[in-house]
């Protein structure tokens, strides 16, 4: 009996130690994450000297992502046009389709889905590139040459992500709206005049504001997380894959978390109450 009690206490002690170690590592990771963002902010005022790098990253994150955003927005809008038309027709509310598609895209789907698509293309690429530079000691070489690696490698990417992602989110919403109108009006026989009248009636500046604010936040997050995971990679080629995987998983989770937070904080608007 005493032996069983002793074994139970030992197991509980081991679990407690494991939990304490996990909590400690989590707190240390959050601290490193915050200090990394502080280092990015401290180099922001000197970004004018790195404007060439900033424009290059804008082209990589923004312009190079236009095609994938176009394809994703088209199919997302088409799915919304079909599914919502079928659902609204049951209740005889097809006239509300245009406004519903517009609000759904600009408030939620355009910034969230657009950011996830850009994360898979640009965020993972940033993490892999910086991780490769870290494991091959190129980052250490920059420090030896008295070049701040945060200022040279990270800050241009983070600022470019914060600038280009809201533009891509609005573009996603526009493409999705056109695709939804094409499916609803061209395939499901909804009157285009009704669709666009309700779209104009329900989609207003608050919805565009949601899209821009969320897009800016998500662009900042995907570049920040991608650079952080790549910058702290250690080891060989396996570390590059781990940094890429961690970037995609962590960024998607943070996008969903901050989407909930921003949706709760941003103004909802009262235009929907008009009959």
C-alpha cells in the first residue's frame, strides 16, 4: 500500500515538473516574440535607408500574390453565390443575396482567407529563406559586418506585409463579389439589378474599414511570425522545415484569434437595420 502511494506521488511530481517546464518555455517564447517585435519597431525610423529592400518585399508579398488571390477570390465568391442562393430561395429571400455576399467577403472572408493564402505562399517562403540564412551563418556574417540583421532582413518584410495585405484583401473582396454575381445572376437566374442594388445598399464604408484593418493586422502577423520562426532556427536542413511548418500553423491560429478580437472591437454599423 505504501509503495502504491509512493508511486502515485512520484507520478504526480513528474507531471507537475513537466507542466512547470512547459509553462516556463511558453513564457520564454512569448518574451522572445515580444522582444523581437520591439527590435523591429526600434529599426522602423531608419527604414528610409532600406527603401529598396522594402519595395522589393512589396513586390514579393503583394504583386506576386495577385494571381493566387484572384483564383481564391473567384472560387470563394462563386461558392458563396451558389450556396447562399440555394439557401435563400427556400425562404424566398433571394433579393438579399448581393448584400450578404458583399458583407461576408469584406468583413470576414476576404481578409482571413486572403491572409491564409498569402501565409502559405509568402509567409512560409520568408521563414524558409531566413532559416536557411541562419543555419548557413549568413545572419552572423551580417552582424560581423556591422549590419543590423533585423533592419536589413526583417523590418522591410514586416512593413511590406502590413502595407500590401489590406490591398490584397480588398482585391479579394472585389473579385469574390464579381464571381458571386456571375454565379447568382448568370447561372442561378437572379436579376442583376436586384443583386447590385442590395449590394450597394448593404456594403458601406464600415465594411471596407473592417477589411482594411484586419488586412493590415494579418499582414503584420504573417510577416512577423514568419521572420521570427526563421530567425530563431537552429540546426541543419531539418530546422528549415520546422521553421516553415511552425510559421504556417502559428500564423493561421493567430489570424483566427485576432479575427475574433477585431470583430468584437470594431464597430458593427447600423445600416443593416434599415428596411
